[in-house]
C-alpha cells in the first residue's frame, strides 16, 4: 500500500451528558493514502461524523477526544493547540459539509470568501489570490468563473454552491479532504455530478479523501475502500468490492442485504438481523376483527382513483410587491390507479409528486382538473362533512416520522383520534381495545399506547403513523416517501410491513418516492414526474428495462449499479 | 384489562423526571429567584394575616407616628420595622398590600395580553393571506410604539371618557386593559411564527387527512405545540407589566394613592427624598426590584432550559 | 432600489394616515371639544355658532381631511389646558427632548453593542458574567427608580450634579441648546444616564442573542474548518451577519428612547415634550396628546425608513437578484 497520509489509531470520542459519558466513537482505526477514497458508512447514531470533527479539533461541546492518536503524514496531531490546528485545517486537511445552502457566508461574495481563505494559508498578493480563486472555480466546474466569482452565494443553485464549497476546501491544496455527507442534500442527478467531480479531484491531485455517508450507493460509486461503523465501532474495513460482495461481519451483512436492489424485484426484503428490536407483528383474524369489517366497499367498474388534467399553481408573492412569480407545481397530470394495485410516483425534489398526494387528499385545493375516487369527483364536493365520507377511505403516511405525529399526545390518543372523530366504534372501551390491537398488529405492542412519541425511534414512530392510517379502515393508502428519513435496515422493515398490510387488507396504494430501487421493490406500475409533468407511465418492470422518455432514461442511468452486490441467498447460506 | 398497571406515569412523576426539573435543581440562581418570588407572592396574597398593621384602616393609623425612620435608626419604633410614611402608615405593611395590587395588575394584564395575543397569533398564522397581512400590519404599527406610550394613551382616553371618581375606582381595570392592550403584540408575533412552522408539519396534514375541522386542529394539535415560547414570554412580560404598572403609577396616571401599588408608594415617598426621609421611597423600590429581578431570572432560566440549543 | 424605497415611503404614508385617524378620533370623540373651549355660561346659540364655525357639523371624512391638512402644515389646534397653539408648545420643548434622547442613544449604543459582542464571544469569562448580571439588573430596575437612586446619590448625598431642569440654555435661532453651557452639560448627565441604562441593557441582551445564533451557523463552522483566524471569523463574518437583524432592533430601540424620555423628564423635571405629554394625559388635554402621538409616529416612520434602507445596503440578498 502507498504512503499513509492520515492514520487514525484507537480514537475515542466521548460526550459527557446527564446520564453519564456517551461514547460516540470507540477505538476507531482508519487510514487513508494519497489518491485513495475511503468510505465510512453507517446508520444514524453510528458516530461517523464525530470522527472527522475530532481529527481537526472541531468537536462540538461538550464532546472531547477520550484517547487514541491521529497521525498526519507521520505527525501526531491530537493534543495540538488550536493555533497549531488552525495551520492544519484548510491547509493540510480540507473539509466539505453536508448542506451547501448554509455552509457559505451569505453576505460575502464568493471571491471574497475564496481570497480570504487563500491568503490565510498562502502568501499571495490580492491579484494572484483572485486569479487562483478563479482557477479553482474553473477546476470545480463552474462555468464562466471570472464573472461568477463576484456573485453572492444566493445567486448559485444548490449543486453549484456545493462546488463552491469544494473550491473553498481546495484553496490551499490540502493533502487530505474529509467530506461529511457531501451529496445528501442534493438531488440524484446533481449528486452524480458532484461525486464525479470528487473522484476526478482525488485522482488528479493525489489527495486522500474520507467520505462519510449513510448511502450505500455513494460508497459503491466512489469508494476504494470501505469502513463500516456500528454504534461507534468500526466493525469491518476492506476493499469496496469485498464489503459489498462478501462482507464478513454480521452487521455489514444485514446492512447490505437491506439495501433495496435496483436490478431484480424481490417478493420481500430479506429479514434483517435485528438492529432495532421490532416486536412480533401479531396476527389478527380479519374475518372477525373490527379492522376486517366494513371492508366491502362495493365493486366499482373503473379504476379506484382516476385523476384527469390535474393542475396546481403556487403563487409566491414578491417580498416588496414586485417580482411575483407562479410555479406550476402540477401541470396537466392524468393517471389512474386500479383497485388493489400499488402505483408508484417517482421524481426528483420539486417535481410535484408530493403535491399530487396533497391534492388527492384535499389538503390543497386544485387549480383545475378532476379527481375521481370510487366514482365521485372529489373536487366538486363543497361540504367538509360529505368529503369526510371519502376521506375516511383514504389515508396517508408521511415522510418525516418526527413531525408526522403530534409529540404532545399519547400514542393511544394519536391512533384513536380518527376512530373517535368518525365515530367508528360504539364505546370508548372498544376504541381502546382496537388501538391496542392495531399497535400489536404493526409490531409495537399494546404497551406503547400510554407512552409519548418521543420515547420511540424514527422507525417505531413510522409504525405509529401506519397504525393511525389504518384506524379509519381505509381502502386507499398514500405513502409519501415513507422511508426516506429512515436508515436502510429500518426501511426494509417498514417496507415489508407495508407489503404485508397491503396483501392482507387488500389495500390500494399510491407510493411516492425519489428512490428508484425502492419503487422497483414496491410498485406494480410507475409514473415518472419531472417539473410538474408526468412524462411516462409504465409497468414497473418495463420502465426499468426499457424506459421510453428521455428523462426516465436519464433517471435510471443515475441509479447506483452496485456491481458485484452480495448475492443474498449465497451470503446467508455462508453465514449460517 | 391489564391497563391499570401499565398506565403512564402521573404528571408529577413525569415532571420530576423531566430535564426541566433536573435543570432547575442545578441552577442556584433560578432556585433563589423562585424562592424570593414565592415569598413576595405569599406575603402579598396573605397580606391581611402577614402584615403587622392595616395601613388603610384609619382607626389604627396614628398621624403622630408619621415619618418615623426604620426600627434600627435612633428615632425608630420597634412596631414599625421599616418606618412610617407621612400619614403614619407602616411602610412594611403598605409594601405587602402594595405588592398585592402590583401583582394583581401584573398577572391580570399578562393574562389578558396572552389570551388576546395567542388568539390573534393562531388565527393569523393558520389563516394566512389577507387576514394575516392585516393583523400583522396592525401589530407592526403598534409595535413601533413603546408599550408605556400606548398604556399612557389608553389611560388618557379612559380619563377623557369617564369622570374622575369613576376613573379612580376603576383604575386597576383601566391599567389591566391598558397594559394588556400594549403587550399582546409579542404573543401574537411569536405564536404566529410558531404556527406557521407547525402548520406545515405533517402531523397537521395528518389531521386534515382524517378530516378534522380547522378549529380542532388549531386547539388540540397546534396550540399545545406553541406554548413553550409563550410561557417564556409570559414570565418575562410579568416582570415588564409590574414595571409598567409601577411606572404609570409613579407618573401619577396609575393606581390612586387611596389603595397604593408599589409604584404609587414610590411616588408618594419621592416627595420626601430631599428632606431625608429616604425609607418611604427606597423600601418599596427594593421590594419592586427584588420582585422584578426574581421573575426576570426565572424567565431567563426558563428560556434557556426550554431551548437546549442555547446551552 | 428606487422601487423599494418608494414602496416603503408609500407604506409609511399609510401608517401616518392611520395614526392620524386615531389621533383625530381621539380629538373629536374623547370629551367634547366645545366644552373644553368655552366657559360654563356660554349660551346654546353661541355653542352652536362655534360648532358650525369650527366645522364640527361637517361629515366625518371632511373633518378628518381638514385635520390632516392642518397637521401637515403644523397646526394642531389649541391646548385646552394652556390655551396656546399646540405647535408652539411642542416646538418650544422639542430641542430639550431631542438633545436628551440623542445623548442617551449614543451612550446606549457605544456601550451596549461592544458589551453584547464581547459577552457572545467569551461567554464564560468573568467580564461577560458581570455584564450579564448588570444587564439583568438593568432590565429589572424601572427607569424612574434608576433616576431616583441617581438623584439620591449624586444630587442629595454628594451634591455633585443638578437634579432637575436643563440648566442654562443658549438660543440658536428657534433651537435652544444646553450643550454650550457648563450648567447645561452638567444637567444632562443624570437624565441621560437614567434614560440610557434600560436601553443599553436591552441592546446588550439582543446583540448577544443574535451573535450567539450566528456563531452556531454552518458557515461559521465551515470557516473554522478552513483554518481562518478567529479574528476574521468573529469580526468580519459573524459580526456582519449579526448586524443585519440588530439594525432593525436598534432602530426600534432608538425610537423608543424618545418615548421613554417621558419617564426621565418627569423624574428630572426636564422641560421636554414628554413632560408636556404626561401633564396632558393627567389633565385630558386632547389636542396635545393627539399632536404628540402624531409626532412620535412620524419619528418612528422616519427611523423605520432609515433602517429599511440600511438593511438594503447591508444584505446582498435584498440588493442582488438571484
């Protein structure tokens, strides 16, 4: 192996707290060499971000380095003073943060921020520094750099800003770059560009880069070697192909098996070795249970949901009267969803896919078009009371498990609210019994009823959300990015639960996601959204094999390929 | 059902285990402030029993005992711990009764302002559009005038529309309305901005998908989630309201001398400052400052404790 | 830029018209203007004639229009209490209030802003803790009490400084200033400190809170990660970002100093507009109240306009279209 630029040995990071010291990273060993990209992958709370901050002495209080050594080209840097570390930060170790929208000072031009950083580390005249700034912008692929350099951050798009952030990290030609989730805040197409740029820079300049991420796709795309972290410990390190194809550690195995496959549709996600305890989903006899009753909605001949020429316009008023603009969030969209199928809607952020969900559920008012649900045009109904008859049959699961349940209410009251409101039971005792059953059924257990949401993790909260959605005995379930805020292992559990429920209750689903592999695993048919328009509707397998529209082709080409991904059946056979 | 055994811990247990209580036990400043606030509130509420004299019972007030210095000074009498004023009223007792008036006005006006402000904030934040623009313009305009000026104006108007003796009788109510009307804006703005954040959260949309009417969503879901900052504002404004009441009374447009508040007492004593009878002003002043300071410390502590980001 | 300023100007005029409406309603409906102008023995006919000649029988909107037209020309009617034109009364007292407010504002800003920055940058230091304790005392001490304590200490006990009035003043045309005599300068010390303390403590706390907020942002963290010097980060990046919201707050504070002068003027018998106003309130001298209200509104509108323009200059997000 070539010369090790950065060598982290037995690093310990601790956060003292009310309930004793929390060890965020324990005996971490990592190395990175010139021209190499090391991926550090792990789920939330694995302690991966604290490592980067600990190396450069920027741990947030009250965090501290509890032990270990870090060598930068053979020189120990743990225990150096802030003044000495300042000469290392930026000059020898560059950093890239997650959110390009907040990483740049909004009041300074790009030129001024670049020149300030360049002159901090290099002895250059103003003119030379400016020239260097322009050439840096050119290197990171910003068109017309000599004009753009005098712009302010708000004049750049998100992807362009991340390029500026990378230029800032490159100012003094650092030997090592630490990139903390550098593409998480970006759309897939931008993400691919930024990853290409990073790869190119590492090869050309011969720097060593550590990319910290939760996204297996990013790892597959750029990393030469991978370190898998779990609860503060590096459980396994190795070449990317080895880790993705044939990992040794059980945690790595389960993590990788939970990654939705882009290439083949599986009936269910492989059972994940328990990372978060999810109680058994208790079986209910739906022939006798409340949940199974009143499910005879009558056969309608046509599709359950038929959307025609749907329009939605967002008006954004200019701050000072001027500059009013209209955005066509949904532009002449038509599709229909058949009884019992799972219809997917895929698109990048801002494509209007979530707006459709909110139009169908009458949270937003339509600007034009019609929404026929079981033969009734919902846009024509004026009275809320009449609308509620249909709303009861139509429920929704949201993206953010932390904001989609009211944290001031007990779980029981959250789930019972729709039952009580629609008066679906005859007594309070019955309501409670049903809530307990629902909690059992989604795998939380009846004891959860008396707790508050903050006692639960993201995945468990999503189960609360699902239980609430089931509480009206709906026939149509809208899932709006239900797992995009969750770790992959939890995602697999939730997606399995949704599949089970759909089958068992005969639900019709509309499944919205930006994640193509997830769509492939979940949906029968898919609509592709771009800039408010639905550009293609096709059977899922057809879409993935032979996309017709240019945009669909583009999207599918951006999917991580995961070449040599672990063959799960073989993997499990080996493990046992 | 096995429900009873698995019932959630009671409110008190939860409170004792909460971060708020833990934080409180570890900040001596907040504990001292809470203690002092409690002492003053207790003394004011039970002034009838705690006060050694009834300064407003003319039968017990002796003009010959007027302008006596505190008990530890050469001419002081042991029965009048903090001395007496010009009419022979015991300063310590008038402070207790005065605190009562100050606190009544303080609490009532803060309550009035909070109810009004929260209502406006909820409606403005949830409705948006023209309703919101209109209400917030009103708030902006009012906010550009300091509370004390608005309170003075309202008091002036009240004096204009009602005869003097009626006004004196209703002085406390006029003050509550005047201070309340000048304080609502802050609640309205804070609640509005919180509501605008909460309104877009998915739990609100979940309520809409269920079909809940707007007012249920507002009261049952949004309101409890915006109460944190309201509590902080209410505490800090209690201090401000007490100061404002004292200031108005000091300026002679607040509570009349017949049933004086702390501010009125300071005003009365101010006339004797130059002739050396300092205690008539200084002791009510100290009481006022201790009260306001304690409440302010509690407010600061509460703000920091509820906003862990700040620590 | 031009469009922005003209929009703001238009808004300001609307605000002034609304405040004018309130002032007019006050003048017209609180108490009977006729009763306040004539004696008890005036006959009904004479009252009718006066009502007619004052135009009080005209439609409301006409009366309001006349009120606004008069106000624009500086005519606010006669004071009920002093039987003099209100405009003259105010012009006489305006310099006293403005000089007092100006000195206090400068005092509060010069001390308050640096203290706020310091306490945010070095939150654990001894001085920061002392500043925060002082500022907590400052917001808890009512202005009038500060005045009384200062009078007691520097006036009554030490006998160093005068405790009431403006001292000798020098007439410069229609402006009377206390800045040019030693007794005038001495007289302004205690009132100015009294008025400045509360505003200063507020400014300290607000600047500190804003600065702490800015110091937590990602761009500050990224600046540290690039190895920039703390001086550059704190005083160039953080301070400039702090100033954006602070400008608004300080604008409002400076405005409220003029209103808070009411209390100070009352304590120190300072012959300014505030004293005039407080006397007007206790005697229900409506024309003076209405005029004062309009004047304060005008001052605020002007300050707000300046603040908006400053905002525009400081923040490129408003200036440069993306």
